[in-house]
């Protein structure tokens, strides 16, 4: 059993509790313009080209049977030109590239291969209460592989999270249910038509899957990306509140403010930037506002990424925990 | 130079704020006058302006730097080259220096004293020419070995001796044995001069405190207390917690001034009885205790251990262990305290340490994997009881307080230079076909030669150093030197376990991996192309192409790669060579993997290396993989890698961690960092030096360090103000922090 994986990230501390390893599966049925992992959208392997690293040495030109690479003179000298129309993602160019500027994103890996990497950090999972997170792309697109990976991880006693958009067949989710300790379930846009406009799909199936999972007692944490001009509006905030009201036993909610990491990746994949926000400080503020509002209403808000910018400041809630016997403070 | 007096009763918080402000101003002035300082911050302050003289010198750890000395002191030479050598001359000169060294009283502090000068900076000719070392030094140079020869300090004294006897008791002890052991009169003369000089210095501080009490209305009471305490401490042993802090500070100041020593050992164990007695008698509050400790740590940055097992295995973590952490937390200045992590050690100590690491962002504390260092030391044939008494005392090292001479963290063999010698020799040999197996054979042979030369250097040091520049202040607080009339460097103490460190592990491992993959297996680079690249420093477009190819091979630290295998093989061979050999005179050597800040200096003199490193760039840091060894930069992967290369004989191969600021709720951050630390020690790790660094902030600080005067980083085993470091060392830290993040980051 093999799956299409585009990255495995160890010491992942944002994708569930504790120290985790996140396995990113390639392929997603949605097409969100703001996606920060755009290399996870298409199912097949893709050629990534990082112009900054390229030396224009010409090795790839000689290696490529499809003549997708060429060197052309521009004002400053030789420059590498990639004709993606000719590229069949065969990889000859990658194996001769000396500068790591060419890379194939997406490899076929067996469950055993993935587990070997995952288990390298088992001692840290035990110490910090972490485990495996399967993310993407969309794990539901590779339901068989996801389930097999979960079975293997459970056999090793690992805590398992599945990060999902919720868009997929119920049977697939249902298979994961008994193997998953925590679902990190996206809730992107409340209004179905808007959802379809921004992601390519309506959220009707997503909402149904969410309710069904909840009804069956799954542990679920909602993840709400906050995107400037897309969903940072009162309608969506109220939608989130209504959702939380209707599911009091949710594990919590995370507000994830937009960050532009996906833009550079898109460029390397030869795709035009799909979304641009000139600044991210406003959206981080909105995220803090929303997180605060939800917390005041009694919902459990889990680590808002916008807090990152506050680093180094003393946080008001941080007391100075001491051992018994140290009585006074200045 | 003292903080401005104010006309109201000041809280401890306010006094500490003023003291910190003064420290910052003093640091800025130091930066302005001395320029960059690529070593510990120390608590040294500049002499008054009219007494300053600037000199180029070399630190106790071997770093060249600009220093400021007192111009009203000139040492009296006892050699025609203008130098002064041997215990009597060193002791007398040191006493003369102390006699003119200004007294320093800050009315805000509860303790007297600060040091303004390094005695070593007056040594113009460091080595006594009668002991010819030229040939040995040339042999060391062949492998870029930092030799034992000329090393000072890097042993831990036992402060318990001094706290029990006081300076008066120490003087009596010296005189008692001087009368018996007349043959060692020179040595005792040196010791006596150190004690007399110290007593005089303390006496002058007491007087100065009384004088200042007349001027400082609000702080007069404090100044009178300082005067009384120090009048007693001229001869008497400390009776209270505050007196004990003051006594330790005097010892730190004179040993730091004499030759740079900053080894404190187990501060919490030493101070706990005074704390209990004072609290029991209603003389001391926790608030006061924290303040006294903070005042001590402001004036020097010693290395010491908190918690951990005593000889019987019982954890010694006590109230003072936590008070010391609290003092460091409130100071947020460079502090070199190590927290023990191990079975049976109070979990609260680790938790509080991690909270501080995350919240304070000062790289404090460090974490000590005591179970593994104890187990390792036992493997040398020592008892477990003895092994448990080894205390953390320097950048990456531990020692038996007062009983072990090991000059750890001095002796370094640059493994990358050993490879360079082996590689060039092979490629110049027309009789062999170059291959990786042949290269490895030659590497092992040259490594053996490098260790043999190092061993000869150790014996030479043992033979002569006591006649050059003996350890005097440290001798006073060791078990044996006074009794035997022998310097610690020359048979005075019980245990001689010379620490020999391998440096540049990742540079060497990645080089072997690159050669194996690119040259031997893939044939994409020829041996001739490699040699051309190394000789030309990868010149021209073709050179750059080859450099990138060589640099792109799978690296040590990525996990399960050729580079990882080479790192284990090289660390194993190094450990074997050091452990299996003794010095010609039979001394034991203990292997470790650490480069200290010397990674930058060693890199400067090393040509290009086969891993694509350019000539002059730093070699890899300690036992750590090269930055960027993995796309995700996962600290867990680095922690696993470093755990797998541990030499395992009680000396360390520290893990350097530079973590991004955590972004989840703080409770989970703490659990994660604790898990990372415990996990590394579960896998066999021995020590962790960690920073929580904001990438953007460190980049900005690198551009304009003056904007971040309070930014403290753990550079390697030591911590320092980022703005005090040279551009090269700043770059070195920044390069470590800036690793590419992969998907989903």
C-alpha cells in the first residue's frame, strides 16, 4: 500500500497536542485561493523550480528528453527557462541538478516507509504526549492509505490526528473514526454559496460530515482560517458561534490567521499567485479579536497563531509558578 | 561609578532594576572600549577612566581580544624576557595588583566588589622559554589541534573548603603546611600572597563601604551592613546566607581576575544550610535570598549546577535551587546555570527551567543529562558514588570539585583538518587508486597521530605549567595542593582525566558522505575536480557547480542518511582513539565532542572542505549537524542525531537547540520543550544548550546589534549579550537559527 506524500514534518507542534510528526498527503478536492500548502492541491507529482538557487549550468537542458528546459540570454546573461507545457515530471533534470533548484514534489511512499520516519521521534511523543498527524492536501482523497497509516500508528500506540477539510465520502471518514484520537476539522466559510465561490465546493457535505462525526462521539477541534476579505466578516463569525453553540462537546476551536507562505511555493510550481494580501497584521488582529470574543462566550479557544507576534512579551496570565516554600514575590 | 542614590526607601525590585540598568550601561561602555567579546559576558567592569590602558591579549580560553588594564600596576618580572613565572612571582604580582585594584561598592547591591582587570593580560610572554615547546606546537598545528600546553583553570574548586575555613583559616592552613614542607616554599609563598592580597582587598572594600555610608542617606544601613560583613570576612568564615554569597563572590572575583576561572560547582548545595539556618532564625526572607543571589550573579557569570544526585544518589534539589532560578529570571542577564534532569531529580526544577527558557528568552538555564554523564564516568572504572559528585562547572563540562584536573574544553582536535591531511596525502600518492576505503584508513591513522600528539602535549603541560603560571587561587580550594605542596596542574589533586574534544564532526561527516555519494557512487565529481575545488576554494562557475553538488549530498542529522552513518563512525573512531590511549606518562584522556566558539576561529584557518564549505567559513558547531541538514529543521531530528554520537565516558557532546518561539498556549509549549529535553536524554544525550529565538528579531539584531542591547543568547556553552559578539560569531548564531521551513510550517 502506497500513498502520495509531499512532505513529512517532524517536530510539528501546531497540528494537534504535543510533539508530532505531520504527514502531508498530496491531492485536495478543494481549491482555496489562500491555500498555504498549494503543492498539496494537485494529486500528481509536480516539478518545483526555485529560480533563486539556479546556477544556469545547463545540466538539466542536456538531461531532459522532453526539451522542457532551455537556457536563454536575457539582459544579464544566461537564464534558465522552463517550458512546463513540455514537462512530464519525469525527474531526469532533478537527478542532475547540482543546486537543488529543481525538485519533484510528491513521492509515492509505502506505509512502512512513512512509519519509519514517524517512529524516529517516538521517544518525544511519549515525553510530550504527541503522535502522528495526517494532513494534506486532503487525507479523505487517499482514504485507504490514511486508514492503513492510522492502523499502523495505532499498532505502535501513537496518538493520531487527522486534519481534514471534511469534504469527502462519509464511508471514508467513518473508517478513520475509530482510529483517530482527534479530528482537526476545517470550517472555512459559513455561507454555502460563498464557500463554493472561494473553495470550489459547497460546504453542504462538509457540514453534514461534521455533524455526523460529532453525533458519533468523535473528538473534534474546529480550525477556522481567517482570510482578509474572504471570511473576516460578522456573518461568518456568527456562523462559527452558532456552530459552536450547537456542538457543545467540541474539543475546541483554533483561529488561524492568513499567512502568505503559499505565494512563494506557487511561484516555484509555475502557477500564478491566486491570492494576495498586502499586510497580515490586520488579519492577525482580527484573529485575536475573534479568539477573544469566542473565549469570552465560554468556548475553548486553542492557540491562535497570531500570538506568535507577541513573542517575548510577558503574558499577563503567566504567573511565576514556584515550588512550595518560596513565599514572596517582589 | 555607582547607581544614583535616591532619597526614599527602595524596594528590592527597584534596587535590582537600578543594578540591571547599571550593568547595561557598563556593558555598553565595555563594548565601546574593548570592542567585540567572543566569550562569556563575565561581570568585569572597566577601571576608572584615568587608570585605563588598552592592550591586545589572549583570554583564559585562548581567544585574542582587546583588554583594558590598570595602568597604575606593572608586574615585576623575574625573567630576562620581561615575564614573571612560577608560583612566588605570580602570587606576589597578583597581590600587588590587588593592592592597587580600586574597591567597588554599589550602594544598591547587598554585596561588595567587582573586578576590573584580567591578571593574564599583564603576561606579555606567556610561556617560559626554558621549556622548549616549539616542535610540539608545530606538530599540533599540523592537525589544527588546540593544545593542552599553556592551558589555565578549567577545573572546579571546592568552595566548601573556603566556606568552612574563611580566608583566615586558609592562611593558617597554608602556613601550617609551609612549615612542614620546606621544599615547596616557593609554592606556599605564592598561595600566601594570594590570600594576603585578597584579605587586603576585602579590608579596603569594608572601609569604602563605611565611607560611603556617610554619603548615602537612604542606603546607609545597607552600606554599614556591607562594611560589617566584610570586616568579618577578612578572616572569618561566613555565618549567614548573605555572608556566604559575599564569600563566594570574593572567591569568584579573585579566581576570575587571576586566570579567568568561573567554575562554581554546586551553588545550591553550598548555600542551602545557610538559607535554612537564617530562615529558621527569622533572619532571612526568600525575597532577600533571591536578591543576594542576584547581586552575586550580576558581578560574575560562574558556571554551576542545580539539583542532581549526591554521592548516595539522593536528589539534592532544595529551596535554594529554585531561588537561584528565580534570581536568574529576574536578572535576565547572561547566567550560566545548569539544571539537572534525571531519574529521581525534582521534576519541578526542569519545569521551572523550561518556563524561564520560554519566557525570558535568555538561553537560561541549560539542561544536564546527569544519568548519562554519571553512567559514562563510571565506564572509566570509577565508582558510581564518585561519578555522582562530578558537578557542572563550565561551558560543557563537569568536574569533581577540588579533586579533578582535566582542563576540559581547552584541548580540541579539528576532525575536518585531520580529514584534509588524509585526503591530500591520498591524492598525492601516485601508488594508490583513490577510494573512500583508502581515505578512511588514512583518516584513522592521522586521527591516531593527532591524539598521540595531543597526549604528548598534555604531559608537557603537566610537567611544566606549574613553573609557568600555577593555579594558585584554585589550589587554595582544592583537596591536596596545600597538603602536598603541589599545584593542581602538577599532581596536587587526586584525579587527572584530561578532556579531549573532537571539533567539526558534521563538517567531517558531511564531507565523507559527499565524497562517497558524489565521487565514488555517482561519479558526478571526479577526485581531480574535488581537489581542484578545494585548492581554488571552488573558484569560477564550474567550481561553484561542483561545490553545490558536493554540498547537496545527504547530511548528518537528516536521519538514516550516509551522513548520519559517517558521523557515528567518526565519533566512534575518535572515542576509541582517545579512550584506548593514555598519555606517555600514563594519564587518562576522556573524549568529548565540542568546539565552543572556536568553531569560528578553527574555520577561519581551514581551507575549503569536501562538503561544499568555503575556506574560512566556520566549521560545524560541537556535535551538532550543520544548519539546514533537514528541510523542516526539526529539533527532534537533531536531538536524535546528537544522541547517537555520544562518546559516553562522562564528558559531553552537547546538543545546541535554537527553537522558534512557540505559538500555542504556553502550557503546551512547556510540555513540548520538556519532552524534547527528556527525550534527548532518554536517547543518551548529555547536555542541552538552548535558545528560544525570534527569527525576525535575531535578523534585525544582526544588522543593527545596538538596537537590541538586552538581547542575550546562548552562543554555545556560554551565554552573552548578542551585541558584544563579533560580526562572525553573530553570523554563526544567525545561520544556526535561520533554517528553511518546509511545507505546512
